[in-house]
C-alpha cells in the first residue's frame, strides 16, 4: 500500500526513526488510507499567521500548509536547538556557575531571573530555557558547552552557534541559519515552518526535554550566595488544552509571534508551526487550526479498546478478543466509509496466544488494516483470567 506523504513527511519519517537525539523506540507506523485527500491538505482557516504547517508525526502526512518554506525570524523557538545540543554535551546534574556575561536586559528579554554567582544544575537551566524562555539560561548553557566544543575558542558562544548550524543541517533544516543561541533578532537569523517542525520533532524524541516542554509550571533550585527556589511559568498558554503538550513560543518585536505546538490525536502526535501571528493572536491561530484539522480529519483507533466497541462485544460473545490496536489517519469522509470483515478460522490449539483469525478493515473497497484475533483467556482456560 502506498501512503500519500508530502516531502516534509519523508524528512520527518526519517527523523522519527533516527537515534540522533534519543534512545526511545520508534513509533509503530500504521497504514494510511491511500486515497487522494491527503495529497491536498486541509484549507487553512482565516488566521493571522503568515506561515503555517501541520504534520502528523506518525504517518508523516502534511495536514495543512501555508508558506511553509518562507524564511522567517525564529525568535525563541531557536532555544529548541540550544536544548538539543546541550543534551548531547552536558550531564543533567552538572552545575554551572552564572557569570555576569550570561545575564540579559530583563526589561527587553525573557529571563529566569538569574544572578552572577548563582550555581544551577543543567537540568534546571534547561527548564529555565524552555519553560519561561529564559535568555540568561540560554547564554549560560551556550557559554559552557561552547567552551567544551572548542576549548581554544576565544568566543565559546560562537563555537556553540557553529555547532547549532551543523546540527541543523544534519537534521535536514535546509533553510535555517542561526547567529545566537537565544533567538534574539539578528541579521541573518532565519528559519521556516518546515524546518521548525523538523526541529520540534527532534526535541520530542528526547524524553527529558519532551517532559520539560509539557510543564505549565515548575520550580528550580538555585545554590550559591543567593540560594533560592524560582517558580517558572510556561509561555505556552495552550498547554493542557486541545491535547497540547509542548513545545515552544517565540516573539519578535517586528515580525510577530511564533508557536511550535504538538498535540495528541489518539496515539498520534500532530505538530503545528505558526509564524508571524499578530500580537496576542498566536494561541487563537493554533486553536482555529486544530479546529479545522478536527473537522477534516479523523484519528480512528482500531482494535483492542478501540473506537468500534461493537466489534469487541461481538468477539467476546464468541470467546475471542483483540490484543493489539492501531490508529488510522483518515479524512472525515473516509471514516464514514470505514467497515470491517471478521474472518475466524478454527485451529487445533486452545492456547490464548494462538491466532484464531483476523479482522480486515476497509474504506469502501480499499483494505487498510488487518488485526489478528485470539481466543479469550477464559475460553482458552487461561488461569490468569477471572
């Protein structure tokens, strides 16, 4: 079966199975109905963002796109790559002493509230980097890791930025260039919605970072002469809404607001990138985008504990069960045409692990998925079943 996948999908699919940034197992890839609608993403609603992209990270299908390759200042979404590089070169429990040059103008830039002489663990600096988007945390981390990358460098942050651009190229971010680690506006600093979707997918593969960006509020510990705890509030006000569990905001004074967001749809993750939203509108833009996706697409869970309880009831009545499940990405029209055919084949074994048949799912006349059927534990004499 041939899945209709956009060019970005091919890049993201390769990224999902790579081990560049995490040891987590690759997400199983279900079948995608091979009908034409996925070749034409859903029309984007009237929103203020100048560039938009939405991608299903399991199938790699592009769900919505407007100007996905338009160069744009990434602002603090840059910090996603800063975090990834730090994870490769610093231990979470390593303690960094804050220097005066790490601090930022707190009137202008987002910050954690660090002070020279503070001693902070890398794990807490990463939280400060990603939750409140602290520029001071970014500069401290880049200074220390940059010196590690190039011990002879007179400007360790420049060494860190050079590594950012090398890693961006390895990830397939072909239209991106960074000139600083915190995302402040600077000539030549640019990215695209497509590239930031790739970057966001890479960050989600790191379990620690994926957990950090899902936190609406967290507290970090600062040691040193001014020991204290600091409560950090996320700049991503969509967390906990619409299934959103990350990832990163960014704001540029001249070009508007950015947001890379990820949300659960069944057991799939959908990543969205909106760039250049009007002031105060990025969250409404993403809400409208997810509403449009929800109108056009369906994520249908098939199999055990799935969206067809009638099938499971039918099997249970005859002493059978499903033990696996898959989620299919369908259009709403395809979901309305979804049907199944139950095929049982008697076998001599009474083991609950012996396949007794299969359920074949169709959209119209097109087969989209097969799941094995097993004898239920009770019918098979399984003592573990009541």
